[in-house]
């Protein structure tokens, strides 16, 4: 792609991209750390939900069939 002047400076564009990435590197690292914490939390939550569902199923299985309508 050419700029409005018709001159394309690949090195300047790459430098701007590298500067932008460097400026936001800490923010990206913090976001990655938060995503890891969220994943760990979701794994724990899924385990808890699975245990709860299994406990409910066991309770329902203990109800005599004639009491279920």
C-alpha cells in the first residue's frame, strides 16, 4: 500500500509497529496473567458444578419412584 505521498517506507512502518508493541507489552503480560487466573478459576468452578450435579442426581435416585410425578 502506498501512502498519500506515493512513498512507502516499510522500515518506518515496522518501527511504528515495534514501538507500539513495546509500549503495550506490560499491558499484554498483565492481561495474559489475568486470563490464566480466569482459566484456573473456571476449571475449579466446573469441578464444583460437576460435583453439585452428581450430588443432586444421587439425591434424586434416592427418591422412591412412586413419589415422583
